[in-house]
């Protein structure tokens, strides 16, 4: 398991101590495995619009547990099984896994697939990772900055990035040559009725995805559905987006007190392969 780990300071291999799960390298850099159930490579960092409060985390978990976003997981499974064989063991990293909901849901969905995937996840948000460690077992979790991940070059056969922006170079560094990147990104109509309340002159733009030259798209498909949501659920969905901080108190109260019939969910599921640039 520890073969995928690399010291984020000096880039030497990491290995565990004989009596603990703490990791260390040849340059004596040490990284603790805490009692919550994950390795700590970087302190939690809070930035405006990027970190949910504990109350918001609870609301998010209730909403996810309701099955409202299950269509995402449902469409991921056949794409994963189509690109990996049953006679190998693959290393898989859920990039910025947050509270681990999608990581755990995909693991569960693939149990009857015959595939052998070794799951890993990391997050910079301590409160989210605490939830992930509490709910997931036998999954390697790390608290780490995206600026330098504690993983070796080309350590992973599969990277999943779900409802997160693709930023920086670490994503490509840790993905193997010919490795698969599976990304779920929002489409033009996503949460349209909520966004209309924030942007009066909202106009749907054509979907586009700017990927690095070393990622070649193999397939892309839409994941679209509608659901009736309460005002509280709508507010929780808003808080899960990067533009939540733009909503003022008056707008948030209006959203929280009005149910929405047929709220639009719009995602694009993109499969890409890492090739020589």
C-alpha cells in the first residue's frame, strides 16, 4: 500500500515505522497517521467559498444520503468497467475526495464488477476528511495540499475528479502514462432555477472543457435529470457550489423558504487518457 507514497518535501519514497502507521523518508521527514484514520501531510486550509461549516457538512451528507445525486454514480460504473480488466490490480485516486461520499459510493457500486481497485483519497479540508475517515474503511486517506501531493510520479491507473475544477500539474504527475482520468463537471443548465435567483440575466452557455494537451478525451456523455427539492435542500445544493459565497443573506433566505419543482441537474461525464504531449 505504501508504495504509492512519496515525501512531498524531498520526493523520496515513504515507508511506515515498524510499530506505527506513521510514515517517514530517508531524509527523516515524518508524517503522522492520526487517530481519526488518515495521514496528515498538510494542515487544513480555509479560504472563502471553499470550506463548509459543520452544519453545512451535515446538511450535505443528509442530502447525498437521500439518493438525489445517485445518477452520477450509476453512470460512472459502466465506464470504469469498460476501461479496466479483471486480471490486474489497479491503483485509484479520488482527487480531492472531500467527505468521501462519491469515493465510497463508487467502491460499493463496483463490488460485483470483478475489478480489483485499490482506492485512495485526499482532501485539504480537515472537517470533510474526518467524515470520510469515519464512514470509509480499508481506504487510504490523506490530508494534503494540492500543490504537492504525497504520491509518487505516475502512481495511479485511475483518477476520478467529481464536481471539482482541474487545477495545477499534480493531477497529471501522479497519473500513469495511458492512465484514465474520469471527470464529472457541471453543464450549462446545472441548478438553473437556483442560479436564476442569483443572476437575473442568466444565459446558458455552450459546454466547453479546457483540458491539458496530454489528456485525450475518449468519451463524453451527459448526466441530466430533474428533482423536486425543498428550500432547505436547494440551499444545501447552493452551498456545494463555488458561487455560494455570492449569495447575500436576503437571497439565501428566499431560496431556503421556497421549494423548487423540477430542479435541473446537468453534468458531463468525461473519460480521458494520459498520452505523450
